[in-house]
């Protein structure tokens, strides 16, 4: 189950990178940085939920608690990727990386993390996977 969890997380990261490319090339020039960021975040949350909906059966958690563990793994891997790759691979400053977590300035990245964390459990319950 762990390997499948990681494979789906890798798929989510590919889709997130594609979403970021759409944001920077289409959304931001069209509707501006702030609204583009918000729309992109909402789109990514929907993508994460849909991927979870279609692939959670394949991962095959045996309980709602097990599904929450999948979400926790995705949550931790996403934070680790954001900060490690964001800083060391893409050269972003730590302050820039932390700025995405400032909800009081309209930065709603935290919703992506919450979607990663909670969607496996929500999908498990909705689909009544047993």
C-alpha cells in the first residue's frame, strides 16, 4: 500500500506542476497574480480530490484510519517537496516559501495541504470502501 500511495503522490505532483504552468502562462497574465493564485489553488484541490476518488480503490486502504494515513503521507511529502525543492532546486527564499501560507494576505496554499490530508478519508467514507 505504501508504494501505491507514493505512486499516486507522484502523479499528483506532476499534475500540480502542470497546474502551476497553466497558472503562470494563462491565468496570471489573464486575471492577475492574486486571482490567478486563488483559481489555481481551487483547481488543484479539485484535481487532488478527483485523483483520490479514482485511485483510492487501487491503493486499497482497509479502514478510514488507514485512508487518513495515506493523506498524512501525501501531506508530509508535499510539504517536504515544497520546501526542499522550492528552496534548493528552484532557488526560492525561505520567506517566499513561507509567504504562501499567509492566509491573511490571500494566500490559500494551505487548502492544497488540507485537501491532500483529508481527501483519502473523505473518499473512503463517501465510497464506503471496505
